[in-house]
């Protein structure tokens, strides 16, 4: 603790001369008026959820778009136990949003469905178990683990897989650096997460219009980077039945304070986001719908989120699994400790109960949970 660098000021007025110290202190002082308060009465939850939903939609900076063409199928091919279809949607002028659909041969009609979004640098093809052959795709050492869509289809759930912006089929040889895309979106008054979410919403609406999909049994499932648009969609659209959040619970403002403003991935920045709420608050805002966290996090945040479900008598619908390394509470060495300032990323992950090397889709947890929640055998 003694050798950790921390922002301090010796001024009597508490002000900082150095800009970084000012920004850090300002970050700590943010009150976040729409953060979830476990002490709020249950009767206040609907109005709080509405306020969170409206503010999130504003922060996403969605464009005003006239009616666009209907999605169309490009091809269909049989696979072992399911049919694979390639479609494309048209979320806004000048944009195309390709997606894959895996339809189990023995799925009931209408069938439950799940929209699947991959982690950073991974593609919809990888989710379908089709390989990672697009430009800019590195070899995936967790290819088998991350076949999210394939595993859901094998459980009788229609799986719909879409890319994240600038990745897979959406990547560019001219601008391979996603940072460039992110910064130019900000220049345009938009942001990466907002674009990702907006371009996936028409796929959700397409799924609802298919008579062979049960519109009341549609879920979202996101791994890592893909968990963020999935969570945004879950907050914005109350018709989504359930969510698999395949990542750890992270309060990003708290993380920035603890790591002396050390950068997270640039594509996760949303202007003004942490001035209103953070990811744990968005999770609380989807209660009481079924919600699964597969990679734990700091237990104090998990307990606060869980209270949103308990306030509504639905505690059993919020389920959390930790990384195997931290499954035993005795192995969470920093449980209950305040998060210190000036720590490294490696230290932060220890406090957050994160086993970085095991960050992958948790098939053994997610698939049976979602099959049960969506009643996939019906």
C-alpha cells in the first residue's frame, strides 16, 4: 500500500493544480443520481426503471431514422442438427448489419430464441462454430468454448448471431484500428456502444415478426464486449425475456478511481455515462426478469444488484456464478475490503475476483440456465 501512487493536494482549499488530480477528484465526487439505491421502496422501482431507460436511450445517441428496408435472407445451408441461414438487416441509411441464424431441426414452433453477441475481436461466425476467417480475425485459442450460438442451438433454442462494430465481417482493411472508428463516432456526436446497440435492435424486431419464433421467449446473451450492447438492449426493451451476462460485474467509475484513471477499452466510453449510473445499476434496472452473471465480480456490487430482485419477490431469477478459482468464498481474499487507490490492473482483477486466463463463454452454466428459463423443451 505504501508505494502506491495516489493523488493528493496540500492546498487548504482542497483544489488540485495538476489536471489529472482534478479529474480523479471530480470522478470521486460524482453522485450518480440514477444509481440503484437498495433502500428505495419497491413502489419506486417502476418510475426509477423508466428514468434509467430514458436516460440510457439519450446517452446512446441513437439517430432519427426513417423506415428502412426489411431484412433479407442471403442463403441457407443444412448443418448437423440445425439449419444455418445468413441474413442482413438495414438499421440506418448507408449501413448493413449481417447476422447468422441457427434453427434447430427439432425446435418447437414457435421456438424460443436468443440473440448472441461475441467478445472483442471475435465474430458471429465463431459463435456459430464456423471458424474465424474474416479479415483481421486472430486465431481464437478459445474457439471451442466460445461457440455460443452453436451450443444454444444444440439445446433447442434458435440462435441469432451478430457482430460488434468494426469486427469480423464489419472490419476494414483501410481502417483496421477500432480506436479510429471510436474517435470519429465521438466526433459525429455518437459512440461505439450506442452504434452497436442501435444496429442490433432491428435484428431483435425481425425476430419478433417471425411466426416460427415465440416473441415472448426471446433472450439476449453477450460475452465480454458483446455483453454491453446486450445489457443496453435489455434495459431499453422490456419485452426481452432474459439475459446471459457472460462477464464479471464491474463498476467502471470505481475501477477508474482505483486505477488512477487508467484507461479501459476505448470502445466502452459513453459520454456522461458515469455521471448518471454504471453497469451494476443497469443490471438492477432489468429486475425482475431472469438474469445470469457467469463470471462473478466484486460481491458487494452483486449483493446490491440482487436486492433489486429481492425487493420484487424474485430473488431466484437473479443468478451469479463466479470463476471456478473464486467459487469458494474462502478464495476471495479481498471480500469486504474497500478497493484501494493506485492499484494496477492485475491487482484490480484480484479484488474483483476475475481469473483473466479463464475469460470465455461459460457453456456449462449458461446453456442449461437459458434452456430452463425459456422452457426450450416446450
